[in-house]
C-alpha cells in the first residue's frame, strides 16, 4: 500500500522591502530565512555559525553575490532544518558574510535575516511559491 503524502505548506511573510521570509529552526535555534530563487545556494551568516552550532566542512572558497565583489565562503555541515511547523530533515548551508545584506535591510527599516533559502533547496524539494497566499509549498 502506498503512503499518501500531502504537500507541506510553510507560511511566508512579506517584508517592507517586498522580500519573502519564513520562520525556521536550524539545529533547534530560531531563524529567519529569506526565500531567494536567484541564490544558487542556501546560506547562513558566518557570524552566527556558533549560535546555530554549524561546523565548517571544507576549505574556504570565493563566492559570488548580487554585488560585484567576491566574498569568502565555506561549506557548513548538514543541519537539522524545520520550516514553519514542518521538519524538513538535513540540509547544508554555505557560511558567508551577510553583513552587507543585513545593513541594507536595516537601512530600509526591515528586520535582519539569519540566512537565505536558495535554489539548491527549492529545486531539491520541488518548491512552489504561492505569492498570492504567501505559502512555500514543498
């Protein structure tokens, strides 16, 4: 007999800057993640790696962002991820300096984020973004 699985609906919030964010837990610690289809990898601020108990996994490398400058990044080990009320399982995050992103958000009077949920996660989980109802459907 086949087990019927229903899609997971994660409630999203639209910020003042028109970004979609979701409540999450990374290794049991509350986090705000920005949904970014243009980010190739999911990221967590390197400055918060101890808060989220994320160990570095590998050597640092140069990563490209929305700006022209390269940033130093390092892969983090797999983390337990919960989005909204749904346990997702293990997911890896790239650790990088997100200070410039949060500075822009604060300048626009929006709360800072802890990380980004990127295309790696969205593609793997066959995500659908329901903009009208503000849900991420997995």
